[in-house]
C-alpha cells in the first residue's frame, strides 16, 4: 500500500520557520519603516526588538536558528524590490490596516472573499451612492480601498453622506448617452493586478527569509527528521516553500498551489457564484481552481491521483500541518474519500479539536462517522513517540511502517 503525506503551513511552523502570513506582513512593514537601515543578514532583521514585539513568533524563529540567521546574507536589491512591490499595494495596505492579530493563511484567504463580496455589491450601484444603515460593514471595507470611492464633493447636489466612484473606474454606457456606470472589468482588473503584485512580494520574502537559509539549517542541528517521512511515496503540499524537499529525501512532492520558483495560487474557493445554474465569472480570476488551471500547478497531481483511482491502488494518507479547513475542500474531499486509511498528526489538543470540527464541516456528521469507521481515521500527537503510530494503524500498515523505519533513506526528491 502506498503512503501519501498531505502538508500545510503547520509543517514549516513545526520547524520554527517564519512562514505565517503575519510574519510576512510584520517583516515587510518593518522593512518599509526602516528602509534606510542596513540589514546585511536575516539575523539583523529578526533580532530587532521592535519587530519581535509585534510578532513574537519571529523571536521564536530567531532564538531557534540564531547561528544560521546571523550567517545568512540578504541581498539589498531583493529587500528594495519587496518594499517596492508592497509600499503602495492596495491589498498590503488593507491587511496592515485591518489585522492586529496573528494572521494565518486561512484568515487572509477568507479576507479576500470578504472584500470581493463587498465589491460585488458595490459594482451593482450607481457611480454616486450612499451606504444604507445595513451597509456600514461594506462602507468600512470599501473605504480602505482608496482607488475606488471617495466622499462626494460637498458642492454637488447629492445626498448627504454620498460617495462617488473614482472617475477612472467609470465608463459611458451606452456610448453617447452621457450616462456613466461603474467599469466592472477595470475594477476587477485593478484588484487582481494588485494581488499578483502581493504574490510576487510574498514569493520573494519566502525566498529571502526562509529558503536562502536551507543549506545552513540542515547542518545547524535544529532540524529533526520524522523517520518514516523519508519513505513517503508522495507528498501533496499546499505550501509555497520547498522545506519538505530540502529536509527529506524520497519521491516527488506535488505543490498544489505552486512554489517560490514558479507562479503561486492565492485566492478563494468556489462558492454559489460557481454553480452552473447561476455561474458568475466576475471574480473568477480570484478562484483557486481557476488559478490552478491557469498556472498548471495541479497538472501532475491530478494525473497521479487519477492513476491511483483508475487502478484502484490503495493508499494510506498522513496529514501534517494542514488545517483541513473548508477553504481547501475540493482537494481534501478527494484525498480523504479515496484513502484506505487516514492518520492526522497534531501538535496539541486544541489543534485536534479544530481538525475534527473542520472535517465535520466538510463531510457532515454522517460523512465523518464513515471516515472513522471505513477509513480507520486516527489522530496521533506529534509530541508523542511517533513509533506509537503503529497502534493506530491496521496490521498491514504496522508491517509497512516497520519496513519504512528499518530501510535506508531513498534518493533525493524531485521538485514538482
């Protein structure tokens, strides 16, 4: 039976790497505010008390990997490019304005959805309008996107408290009518263009502050391998980083959402607007399934999973560091429904509770019961001796695990 490993950002966090969205926001905000400073290594940034104060996890990362980070140089051109890409980026400015908490990937993806929902309602309005009493949330959100609307000049004969859409995002329709409407295509294009700019900055941040340290991290004594991971046949990862490939040596890892060396997927999941009976493609460029197809990030994964299903090849699924949130429902459902056994690794009891709740959201109570019964669903703490995992697996799986733990490490893994 094959062994497949599903990974999320918690995998990188397990090794104290600064890959949380909050880390990206806080580090870049720090760089913007101290652009005249001289930061020659990762350590010269991460050791700053002002940064550690707003982002305690940066301190954890630095304390864990001090020697490596103090020895890993930063290219000043890369730092300047990160600042250039973010200093006027409307999504970055929005997130800095809104978030004063520990921002995770799910939080940001959901926040994109909230913003798009607000814009979806606004695009149906006239070019001059007032927010109703029930639209104060939309008023707050849209008010943070300065490119779109401004308070209407007081000299105009309009309703008190009215807002006017920026003329650059209006168009005459029909031509010659002198009737102006919101240019939906241009507004959506602006939002997507800015999100692409944020994606570029994020990739560069992860390259500079995470991946450039890999070689030293592998030899500084801070990375501990989970033995049987070295013999997983395939890893399916939602991470943009290549941490797994650098730490473990086995077969290929499928980056469902791309990686730092290629395009990345950053968006939202399908919703009611994607139903065939009422399909609305206004914001389709923000949908993950659209971006996965556009950037070809899931081609090899789809081919692989189809082969497993067509040949009825049984596989055992391990998960680590993925929230199992409904935001990745399509991939999770597919992997879970076709697995013969499922083992979820968790780092604390709160995480276990969250995994259970999220799986119930995806599969429902009856579906979750089926997972427990038919898929031999089990939970194993990362704080325990992972060899105790044998007790949660079938007799066949226990034999497979013994073979994996006793065999030699395989060939270096190829990045997909």
